[in-house]
C-alpha cells in the first residue's frame, strides 16, 4: 500500500475541491483581498446565491479560505473571507478534467469581468485590451514564451503599487490548437 503524507492527501482534497467552477471562481474573486460574501456575490452575479454559499462553505471546510473577521450588520453576522491555502492551479489542471474545469472557470470569469467593466460608468474602450493570436512554436519556443510571460507577470505583481493605480485583470491562456488553425495572414 503506498504511503502518502498528510500534506499530499490534504493537497489532493483541496485540488479536488477547486475542480468545481464556482469554487474556483470564488478563489479567483478573493485573490489577495479580504471580501464579504456580499462582495464576492457582486463579482459573480451570474451565480445563484445558494450555489455561492455552498461553494464558500465547501472552500472553508477544505481549508482553502477562512473567515478572518465577523461583523454585526443589522440583525445579521457578516463574515469576511480570505484565501489561506490555495493549491497551485497548475496541479489542479494536471488532469484532463482539471484542465477543462480550469479553462472553463477562467473563460467564465473573463466574460463576467468584461461585462461588469462594459456596464461600468467608468468604461472606456482604450482602457481594455483584447488579443487572440495563433502562434506556431516548437516545444522549446513554447517553454521560453511561457517563461517570459510568467516573468513579466511576476515583475508586474512585485512592483510597488502607485497611489493612482487601477486594478487590471490579466487572463492568459496558451492552449495547443486541436486542428490546423489559420493565421491572420492566411
């Protein structure tokens, strides 16, 4: 019988919990911020309230998010949540099912983010950037490309935040084409 450490088992359980698209979106919505359920719901208006509450409860049970504050609001207790132990999404996406779930979650989150931005009174078309490109890369070129993208994102997140900074959501997906895809010049 194989021996698994407690950390491995907990990590596997957490990765399984994150395979659900709503739960993964909650973790993405929280990011590095502390948010109330109401604030998370505002970021995910397409998710039924009961589904959101179940997802948050499951994430708390799995130790991925935690209640970091409780506030009395009127007659109700408001909880503030924080991501405390999210497994690496790369490991979640290491299986076919996990990869599809992660891609679906990112696509849905991008769609909701775009709709919220477009509906915002601050919306300006020049403040967003969309691009889809088909690249033809060898395995080595692909590895260099993803390393450069990761390095750029790591540098951008490590920079000191200017006082006038605006949050920008960056979603990147590099997926091998399943068939010959024409390039823009074809």
